[in-house]
């Protein structure tokens, strides 16, 4: 069981690193993966996820002062 948990942690870390790097590749105009339409779609998804997160935070009684996916 402990080895399974460690494997999951390692996989999660790999996925997280891949996603962190992927946005940089998509957002950089000099990257071969750059596509303006795809980047707009990614920003739309980021806006939706941020809105869902803010709704959950507010439902739990918190007040949001400022929220942005760009900071």
C-alpha cells in the first residue's frame, strides 16, 4: 500500500510539472506549440475554473478581496 501511495505521489508530481511547463510552451509566441486560438481556449478554461473556485470559497463563508489566474 505504501508503495502504491508513493507511485501516485510521483505520478502526480510528474503531471504537475508537465502542466506547469505546458502553459509556458502554449503562451510563448516563439514556441513551436504556440497557437493563439488554443491559448484563448486555455484562458477560457482557466477563467471557468477560477469562477468555480471563487464560488466554493464564497459558499464557505469567505470574502474574496482579489482573484486572478494571471498572478
